[in-house]
């Protein structure tokens, strides 16, 4: 048994050597043959790296705002243009009274906050001559940190009294603080928001940018204060309601109870669907994964086409090799080589050729991944080990599949006719 394995190893090593010799003799032809393999494997590696990095970044940012956070809002999020239905246009705004009702009737909720934002126009937030880079303004209540998984990095958040009376105070996002208070403690200092003066009482901890959107580039006002300055925005959008359960396992209970509260307050008949939307991180993550899954599928299809083209090239070069080495095959069979030995030889050569293409493709894919990281820092890439293994396995499989026909054709040559071949 041991001698059998030794013979197999020697035979395999010899076949690999034959394969390398054939490639050295025809360098250009071999290189052109494996271009399709290189492109296909590189596409798989690069796309998996980009999509994996994209998913990890998006999921991490969603979870940074609370892995069990639930949001109730008037309209569903749209990832592209599309008409709004008549039913959606008739929907009523949520109010701060709705927020209070959920807080009162849903004891499983650990934090409930009402939010209203102003995003669409230029906002000028200034400290003397220093101005923030077009932040957005958010109006909320004292429960905002607990209902959005935010923490206060410096100072404090609003008190219930300040929210109730619409105090002229503001909490800054970390990016706004860096822009207008780069070298001083902002607590107790004054800033202007579109000309209105506010006293800074706190700074939010940094969350980090996500694909060009920064949740840190904002200023936060008490709800009544926001309504005083941006009343039109409150009338137009109402509030969004953010809820975080006391325990992550209570998500379904909180959704059920809060939904019942809102349906009752909005007088939705029992046989009608909700006239509002409910978002959870899992739902948003699922939507992003569906989008990126479609992109990945399309790119893998392109990669498969490249691999098929490369495989056809491998079959072609192996058929040419069989023709050129007909006398060699005849000599081997004449001195006792079996058909399986000939098949093994040519299959090993084909797999060796495609494996080199696979290795080159993996290298190119890793290079593309690093290039994306270097030139687009907001799009981090991540290359999972399984994608490298898959690229190499697919390359070997292409060699096996497309090398079978030439190998079998070589094995079936008649040794006498082969020896006569010129």
C-alpha cells in the first residue's frame, strides 16, 4: 500500500512537471489561455470583498443605533423614485401625544422618543466666524439617548423641564463640535442656528460616517424649541417614534403593543392594514442584503462567463497539445502505459494551467480590494477566506471539466497509428 501511494505521488509530480514544461515552451499561448480564468476568479474575489465590506459596514452602523431599535413612521423608506399611493398621501402625522401614549401603555419599552428632522435646506450653525459643514437639525425630547443608543460624550442632555418649556439650548454632534469648537470646551458657549442663538449643554459621542452620510453632523434641539424655529417642518412631517425594548427578546411584544396603541389612536379599523410603517434593524439589514445579493449574483454571472471562456481556451490548448504530442502518446502506450495514465497526465496538465490562472486571479482580486480601500475609504472591503478557497477550487474544477475531453481523446489514440503520426 505504501509503495502504491509513493508511485501515485511520483506520477502526479511527473505530470505536473510535464505541465510546467509545456507552459514554458508556449508561454504566450498559455498566458492568453488563462486570461479568462484570471478575470473570472479576480471578479469573484473583488466582488465578494466589496459586498462583504459593504454589508459589514451597513450592519455595523445599524447596530450602532441599537440592535433592537424599532421605528414607527408615516412613510416607508424608498431606495429609489416611485409614486406614492393615495392611501399614503392621506396618512396623518404622528404627534408627541402618540409618543407619550406608547411610553405610558407599553412598559416593556425601555426608551421611547419622538424625532423630527430638517434635512433638505442649508443649515448655518456658527460659532463666531467658524461654521459647520451644512449639518441637519433634529428636534426631540429627553428620552432621545436611551431610544437611539446614543451616549453623551461631554456635558449632558436635555431635562424634562427644558423640553417642556422649549429652552434655548442645543446638543451638538461630534462633527459639528470639531468644526466650530476645534480647540475649546463648548459647554456653556453660544452658537447660532440660522441666526437663532442657543447655549450648548452637551456633545454626543461619535458614531462614524457611513457612505457619505454622517450621523455626527447634526445639532439637536428640544422638540418645542425646534417647533418654534421650524414649525413648517413639524406640520409637514410630524414626528418619527423611536423605541428600544428593555430586553432584546421583547422586540415582538413591544411592536405588538405599540402597534395596538397607534392603531387605536389613529382609529384604524380592525380589518384594515396599518396606516404607518414599522422598521427594525433586521428589516433594513435584510433589504440591504437583498440589494447587494442581486449585485453579487450579476457579477458572479459575469465571472462564470469569463470562466467558461477560459475553460474553452483550456480545452482548445489541450486539444492542440494532444495533436502535437501524438507520437509521444504512442510511445508511452507502446511501452505499457494504460489509458488511465494518459488521462491522468493530460488532466493534471489542464488543472495545473487553470490553477496558475486561479492563483493569478486571487492575487488580482486582492489587489483590487486593496485599491478600493485606498481610493474609497468610505467603502471598506473585507476578503473572507472562503472566497479565496472558492476561487482556487473553481479554477481547478474548470481545468478538470474542460480537460476531460482532450484527455480521453489522447487516451483513445491507437498506439500504432500514433507512432506513424508525423
